[in-house]
C-alpha cells in the first residue's frame, strides 16, 4: 500500500516536474477535439466559381462592341462558337446602337476610313481602316448604300468600261467582290440609279442597278433602262422588268432600304415638276409609287431620303418627316423642324442639305458649296457642332453580319 501510494505520488511529482510537457499534451488533445468538431480541412478547399446560365452569357455578349467580341472568341470554344453563329450576329445587330460614319479618302490613293460618331463629337483622332487585300487605285469609287453594317461600293475604271461591285463589312474586315454585270468586253455601262438592301422574307441581301447600256465599239445606246439585281445567296446577276414609265432621279442616285424595299426620290419628267417615291419590292421584284407628304414649296436641292428605325425619313428643307407605316401616305408625320442659326458671314454655303438623322435626334447636315464640311445639329437642345471629313459619307450600324454565312 505504501509502495502504491508512493508510486502514485512519484507519478504526480514527475508530471509536476515537466509542466511544459503537460501543456503540450493538453494542447494536442484540444487540437484533436477542435479538428473533429470544426473540420478545418474543409476551409482549405477553393470556393466554387459563380455559375452563369449560358442564356445570360449570350445576353451580355450581345450588348458588347464588335471589336471586343472578336477578341473574346479566343476565351473559350463555346464563346467562339456562339459569337461566330449567324443567329447570334442577328441578335447582336438588333441590340447594336453604335453608328460609324464611313468615307472614301482619295489622298494618296483611295482608302476607306471610318469615323466613330463619339470621336467626332469629342474631336478625337479618327481611325483609318486599311485596304487589306484589295486596292481602290485607278478607279472612281463611291458608295451604293449600306444595310445592317454592310457597305456596298462600286468602282468604275478611269479608262475602261469596267464596273466592279464589292460588299464590305469593315467591322469584321470581310469583303466580297461581286461577279461582273455582264459581258463588259462588248457592252459599256453607265449607272443611272442603284441601291442595296435586305430582303427579310428570303433572308438575303440584294444589289440593284439601273443601267444605260451601250455597244462598246460603236457607242450606240442599246438599252436605256436595264434593271439588274444581284442576290448574295445565289451570287449572280439577273435582269428584271424595267420601270413602267420614264424615271428621272432627284439628287442622290442611291435608294434607301426600308421594310424590304429600295426607295428612290424621283420624277416622271426631266423638268422634275412633280416628285414621288419609286419603290422596288426586293421579294417579288415589283414596283410601286409611294406618295410624299404635303411638304409645300421646297427647292429640289433640299430633298433627301433617309432611314430611322426602319422607317422612311424625308427631308424637305428644314422639316423632317417620318412615314410611320410604310406605303401609307396618311402616316407621314412631321418629326421636327431644324432651327439652327445660319450665319452667312462665317459659313460660305448656298444651302444646307440634311444627310442623316440619328437615334438621339442628331442630324448630319452638309454645308452646301463646301466639300467635306458638315454640321451635327442636336434637335433636342438646338445646339450645333462643326466637323470636317471626306465628302459623300455613308453611315451604318456596327454589326457582326457575315457575307459568307
């Protein structure tokens, strides 16, 4: 009993003589208990990444600018597949609000240049789009029109009868050269009117030209008005029925595309005593007359057609009209009146000509008699901003639409 008691005292004395060891054992036991209760190993695992449904990703991407989307194609295969999908391109087009003004600069050889409208407003440096694979040299180049971000251009040789058409999306840097109009070895063509548009029924793009055809060797007029239509999906030209009467275009020869139709401001006589809108339906390739609003007495130099939100716009002097229901004369409504301050002492011009009206009610005006001089007029606050760039600009919306899909 004594031995047992002494042994117990000895054990207690041994523990007492090693306080640090005792603390370590107790601490170890606490850690074991803590580990069992809280399982800190679970906290060491990385947190899961937030998950976004693919439909939401598509909605976000459809609102981004084209330049960024082209870069994001390299992010992953699913994004690349989505951004390259023609259905996504149409969705992006429906969301696109960024407009760019394009011009053909003839300094040192023709080159296509782009002016983002926000850079014009802020006087920022403009961005030139390089020629890439094809050249504009030795040709007279001009715009046929634009639609859904695609530009249509024509090039006529200075010393030949060759006429070349190109479709070009400058935002994705893709272009397509159209086949020749016909046998340009035996016939010479003078383009009288033209247009470029989209047929929503066939989901196809078409180029329309009205030509005067001459025999190449004798220069004798063969056909006064031959109407040819190019269809992108078929990649060929065909002749369609001519106008049912003589047509004399007013001002610009280029027609405007609205609701699957090409529209020209025209007159039935060379004196241009009475005006109307000549419309070509791109689906059935038939013609109709569209009546103008009651614009009063306005000089022909101040007439101009434009497009806003797929509605036909007409400028008659300082008044801007919109046709809310295409083809219905009663739907012509006065949109607003341009009431900018004219100062003939500081601005040498003969008349102001409206070129384009934007979504935010800004109007692009050309100062008559001054090539390349323009005014951006804000109808909401009656302010103006002057700008200079190449003449005969074309405005189009930014898009991913491909010419080969």
